[in-house]
């Protein structure tokens, strides 16, 4: 997702997206250790999405994680 999509989201929606993204990252990292991940770029994409969500939270709501 692009940063523009996070601009219009509410604080609760951003927290929900953050929880889902961190769970996805945890799952990808676990599956990478097991050798089940075919697309290793998904880990980097998920990390960037988490960073975008955290940035949106900090800019719009003044929150730090």
C-alpha cells in the first residue's frame, strides 16, 4: 500500500493494519526458516508497509510505537 492510503485511515484502522502486518511479518520470517517461502521480497515489502503505518501514526496522531 502507498502512503496516500494510510493518510485517510482512522487511528483504529491504522492500529488494526499494524497488527495484521506484524503478524504477517512474523509468519513470513518463521516460514523462511522452514524453507517454505518462495518470494523472499515479501519480507522487505512487509517491513516497508509497517514503517509507512508507523510514520502515518506519528504524523497524524503524534503517537510513537
